[in-house]
């Protein structure tokens, strides 16, 4: 049993908002945890909330006690061996209320490998976390050129079939590249002022793609903090349509559940999941969340996406034709985005919560795809998924530079750093679906 030594401190503004009532932030007093199971009170010092000796009293917390505070209405978090009560702050976390809850009652950093911290410090010193405005501007220019080119072609050549097919492809490329750019702006600050960054993120996600920023943030950041961990990662919560990993197939098989013939899931992955992920699943989920949670800003911005399409394409295709064009483009973009995002996680380890450190949590659940100019462009640098997951706020133009350091750190700690060709990565999605299907079949047909 591990013990936590802490002290109560009032109104620390770094974790808890100014207007919050004093919150029990319980500091550790020395490095060696005591192990006698009893709380301990230290010599008291007065707290002024901003002085250098804000100590009041020292308390010991047992892991059992900390773990009891893992409910949404009462959550404690351990960071650097200090205990924080984050209950009232959790709702206001920019990543959504679930982000902190997934860590409640556990030690978020104590097991972090010191080497990993060292690596991070090194990369910070190497300036690897500052974004190049030029790089991301070029990406935005690429998107705008594709959009304008599509419209100019239509205006010049008319709305015949060959031109319609042509502009659909141009718009598809623009949409996929917008997905990658919104991912960048969602993760990091490209501009010095975060205000401009939020605006840019809204512009790309809502206006260029017609999807809700807040919906995506809340969904994606849960995936980042607990990749492939069931049921915390929304990206692998795909049942009952699909069964992934080995826990879900066994559970369904043993309970004799067969909503769909899972034996053929790798086949309907092509027919259902690939083309319908973006136009149906993501689009509906985004609209539902925006509406139910009353994200007015997002709703207004997303409306501007549809208004722009109707103004630009309405005169050529009419209202119904423009709606068809919007969905045709989403339909074409879908397999692209689905493959790129799934290839890095579906074939990797999936498990329930094992309370591992950050480095192993991320590396076990993530794989890379080989670097090349085309692969980098085609995947929006998500081929460096391991680096992206270890350092989510690092701009993607730096992944290639830091990859060798990450690779050697993994080697040192016996973590497998998986890096494969892009076609093998696409094939592995299907192979892992087949494998899960076989596990389900064994359990289902077992008498
Ligand atoms: Zn991400």
C-alpha cells in the first residue's frame, strides 16, 4: 500500500478558479511515502494563497482513501504526489468534464518514467514545441486554392458530369486536408495568442467542414488520454456494430450475443464503416451534441458552412443537388480519414484500465506508418502517431526530428516501437477485425 503525505492549502489559483471556494490541495511533505496506514498531521503554517510558504497542515492519504474519490461528484487527482480535489473544476476543463474523470482516484504522473520527462525537457530546450506559422499557413492556402479552383472550374465549364466528378475530388482533398488542419489547431497553439488559435480552429472545423469544434474536442481528448482503453476511449466504443480487440469479442461471444454476423465484420467494414463514418456517424453525432448541449457559437459557425455551399453551388446544382454534392464529398472523404485514423490504433493493444504510465499507455496503443513526402501529406503527419500521442501539443513538422529520440527511449525500456508501410497498415485494420471476429466465433459457438 502506498501512502500520500499532503498538506491543505487554500485557494491555489493554478488549479482552481479564483471564484472557487478553498479547495483541499494536499501537498506532499517529503519524498518517502509512509506506510503505516494512518493520516499524519504536520506542523502547521498559515496560508495566504500566494506566499512562498502556503502550508497549513500536513495530511496523509492512503491510496484506498484517494481511490474512493473517483466519482463525478467527488473526484480527487494525484499530480506529482500532491492530492487535488478537482470536482468543481472538472466541468470547466477545456477538454470536457470526462477528461479529468478518467484519471480520478489514481496517480496521474507518479509512475512516469523519469527518462520520459528528461526527453520532454530536452525537446523543449530544442524548441520542438513551437509551431511554424509559415507551415500551417501553406496548409491553409492549399485548402483555399482547392476550394476556389473547384468553384472556378464549375463556373467556367458548367455542371456536366465530368466536371462534377472532377470538382468532387478537389473538394474531397480539401476536406481531408481541412480535417488534418483542424486536428492541428485543436491540439496546439499556432498563433501566439490562443484567442486567434480558437478562432482558426472554429473557422476550419465549423466553416470549412461543417462540424462542431466542441463536439470534436471532447471526443478526441478522451481518446488521447486513454487510447484503446475500454470504455474510456470513445474511438473504440464501436459495439454493437463492430467488435474490436479481444475483450469485447469474448464478452459478446460468451453472452451469446449476435446483433450482426460479426464473422463478416471485416467485409461490412468496407461497405458500412468506411463510407458512412463521416457523412452519417460523425455528422449526426456532431449535430446531436451541438443541439443537445446548446453550443450556439458552433451552430452559427456550422450554418455558415451550409450557407457558403448554397451560395457557391446552388446556382449550378439547385438546393437538392447542392445537398447531394455536400454528402458526396463527405462520402468520398470518409474512407480516407477512417483508414488514416484507424490504422494507428485498431491493430494495437486494447485493454481495460491498467493504470500504466503515460509513455507505455501511449506506445502500447499506437503505431506509426513509414515516413515519405506522400505519406506525410496523405495522413496529415498522423503517420507519426506515436510522437503525436506522446506529445499532443507538438507541431507536426517536428515529428520527424524527434522520432529517433522517441524510438531509442522505447528501445531502452523494452517498448515495441511499431513502424510499418502504409499499405500494410491499411491491411492490418482488416486483419485485426478478422482476428476479433474469430475470437467472437470461438466463444459464441462453444458449447
Ligand atoms: Zn490527436
